[in-house]
């Protein structure tokens, strides 16, 4: 998917990019490739792959969630900024918070934000388990996103404590989504979530399956969660 096809594909979904936004995606790509020579940000470096499998894929969450009505989002384990920064480019009003455990990636994100000239973004070098314990952030976000970070049982413990009651946890998954949801159902319920919808589609130009899983926060997360760093992955709630 080249930049022109990317723009047209988003237009088909009701997302129209102006010249400034198109330039921002171009800068994003150039900065990603430049930094990828110094630290491992992505295995994909071909422009068509990045535009399809990172940019378009990230924005696909907005095909099923109306981000025009959302004030703030938190992106857990965003890595190179996916999905939150492509969403921020498309919806400039969003206040974006990114949590990532690798300090070098935070360095990349800070430089990227400067080059993109975006505001209302904050990057935190922290483990999601620790971040979810902070009263400043716990249960304050309209939407918490995670893309290809961990399986649903683990992700629920990392993300749901950050979602405010009435907000949503939006997990971006591949072909294994249904199985993960089944295994993670008890974790979702225990942590205060209710599965609302799963949308499955294939990326344009190829047949790889994607799913957007939307979990509504219907009650407060018990104070003991998230457990200490590393525990959710070693001993998931299943």
C-alpha cells in the first residue's frame, strides 16, 4: 500500500487526510526507518509494508470506535507508537499517553513527536503493572489500546485497571482472537470488563486476518490488580 493508496483507503472509511496529515505520515515513516538502524523498532522497513501493516492497521480501530467522541487514550506497550500515534495524526484532538518499558523507545517517541509537531502527548518509561497502580492514571482513560502485546488474559490485567468506568479497552489482535477471548473471559470479568463486540476483517491487498476486540469497563477493577511486574504473564488469570 503506497501513500496514495493509503489515503484513498482511509477516505473509503470516512477518514479524510489533509496535506499536513499526509506529510506527518511521511515524516513518521522516515523517522521510523532512521531510528530503526539504531534500535529495533520494526521488522518491516519497506514503505508499502509500513503504510499497510503499521499505519493503516493502527487506524483500523477507528473503523469500529468513534474517536471523534473520545478525549484521551492510553496505549500500553506501544513500541514505535502503534496504534496511538497514527490515530493521533488522524484525530488531532486526542490526548495520548503511551507506556512502554524500553527507555530507548521512549527516546524515539519523544523525537518523533517533536518532528510531527504534535501536542497533548505524554510518554512514560514504565511497566504497565506499575503504571496501573498510580492513582494519577488508574481508571482515568476513556480508551486504553494495545496492539499485539500479549494474549487477552494478560492484556486485560495490564489495561483494564487504567480504563475509567464507562470507558473501553480496545485490543487489536490477529487470527487467534476468538480463542484468546474464550481463554481470557474470566480475567475480563474479574477485572471489571464486559466483552461488547469483536470485529474481524482482512487487511487490504492481502488476506491476513485482524480483529478489534472491544471490552467495556462496567465496574471498578479490584485494588489488588494489576499484580507485581511479570506476574500477569507468568501466572495469567485463566
